[in-house]
């Protein structure tokens, strides 16, 4: 007997993939610096290739995934940390989120005509040229029983890292240094990044007594600037080794790595509940010639098919 849609909570046939050391937290003993090295590895390719986006959109999306992974892993919360960008460029919306357990997902919405026009004149556009003018929102959502924390700023800078840095400077008054990268390699799409945060003395016992905090922060950012895309995306280079290359003279302390995973949270039950919110006329209009209503999850690009006869609008 087939399970009714409203009871079917199974996920669609999507990858069950975990990258054990996706995020490596660290800090510099005695200095006002903590950070996270993010390396999505094969998870990048699995997430990006679920969608049929041009390479320039994939590169932007991969950097967004690395960014939310790096930022979420610094927070103590239960729920989802999300990035949302809306702009007037060819990529009209970009959403990426990461749960407290490291589950990642994304979707991008594009204006195909505007994107094709841009690519004709500019084959390698900047992130800003793809997004245009608009806003960036970062949100911590811990469920319906908890108040959401959200910050919103206008888009500033040519790339996503600069936009995120601008967010923390203006919305949080918090000094950050951010590097993000994503590209197609011989092994498929790869993405990663490095996030440094400057923290006050009360933010951690490892920075107490640093009388040269400004110089220590500047030194850390200069060392981080030597990082290359090739190093970040090299699957054979251990994260601890890469961090040692950068900060071995700064009393580097590496913390326990955190896992990242494929994280779409869609289900037939959830989408069936959405359909039940429509009235009879709307449901009939959605119904295709074969008697099915098709809903596509924007995050995993999976089509869910519902027989029209199974969906009954809720009564008030």
C-alpha cells in the first residue's frame, strides 16, 4: 500500500554524502585571531551539478556555500544559518544555508536573457556584475519558537568576500578577513575559503595580554593573503598542513574539524502541506494532462509528483 503524500517524509533520491573535515577551526595563541578553513571537496561538485547553471553562476554559488559553512561553524545555535542576496543583475537571487550539523544547500535564480547578454560582452564577470545592486541578508533561524536574528546591508564590493566583509563592518562592527574560491578542477567542482575574525580580549582566554593586538591582526591578514586557490582546492593537501604553512610562526592552535554534508531538507510531506494551502481552482490549474501536480524543490532540483486526487484543500 502506497504511503499517502502527507505522511511520506522520505527524502528524495539525493546523495548521502559527508565530508568529515569540511571546516577546520583554529586560533592563534595570545593573539586576537580565530578562524576557519573551509574545504567542501567533492561535496561542491555534488551540490552544484544538481542544477543546470552556467559555470560563472556555479562559481558564485560555490563561494556562497563556502561562506555560510565558515560563518555557521563559528556560532552556537540549533537550526539554520542562511545567506540571501537579491539584486537587479542577471543572478536575481542567491540563497545558501548551513545547519548547526553542517548540512549545506543552495539555489540560484537567474534571468537567462540578461545573463546571456552579460556573458557575450564579459565572459568572466565579477560577482558584482552577476548580482548587480541589491542587498545581502544573513539570518540565524532556530525554529518557530525562537526569535530570528537577521542583519541586512546593501551590496558593496566586486566579489562575495568583499560583500561579506562589508556586512560585518557595517552591521556587526566586527573586523573580518575573508577569502573565497570556487573553480572547476580535473576532479570536478571544488570550493573553499578562509575566514579570520578579530576578537576582543574578553572573547577568548587565548588573547589575554596581547599588547600589540593591532600588529598581531595585521600580521595574520598578511600571512593569510599568501593563500592560493590551488592550495585551498587541493584534495591531497591536509588542512592542518595548509594552516601550518600559513601560521606556524604565530603559535597556531588547530581545533577539532567539523563535518559538512549534502543537506536538502525537502520531503513529500512538506510539499503536500504547501499544496493543501491552495484552493480547488488553483490546484486544478496546476494539474497537468496526466492528472499529476509537479512541484520542484529549488534546492535539490528534484521533481515531486502528486496525483491531483490525493490533494484536498484544507477547510477553514
